[in-house]
C-alpha cells in the first residue's frame, strides 16, 4: 500500500476528474487537427481552439 499526502490525493483526484470530463468528440477533433498539420508539414499549434 502506498501512503499519499493530502496534496497528492487532491492532485490525483483533480487529474481523474479532468480525464473523466474529456469527451471522445473533443479527442477526435484534436486528432483531425493534428492530422491536417502533418499533411501540410506544419507543426500543430497548441494554442488552437478545438471549438
């Protein structure tokens, strides 16, 4: 068993909530954007919006 501090538990809980909130549709949009960038030979823009 691993003993975690309160801060570590809070961080893990926040990460799990964030992962749970990710929607498959958003992931698909991101993959399409990345694929378009690869075809054009340009690096993807991390600041680009997925909306």
